[in-house]
C-alpha cells in the first residue's frame, strides 16, 4: 500500500471519539497518525495500520 506522510486516510473502525479520518505524520516500521476530530496522536505497527485502512482520501 502506498501511504506516505501527509496523506489522509479513512479507517475501517472509528477512533473512540467517533472520527474515522486520520492524518499520517510518520511512516516507517511504525505509523504515527493523528485523529482529525480530536487531535490525538497514535503510534501503531505498520501491519496493523495498513490492515485497517479503508481508503486513502488525499495524497
């Protein structure tokens, strides 16, 4: 999957605040993403994030 820093992605499952769109801040072995609704930043393993991406909104 081609996802880079600065992309907006929609996830299959919502964040606990209810938001589904995230901004990708960092890409590597881990992804660092920010919820666009509440601003919370999350770091998670690449495999878990790529599995849960529904679509890339903008590149």
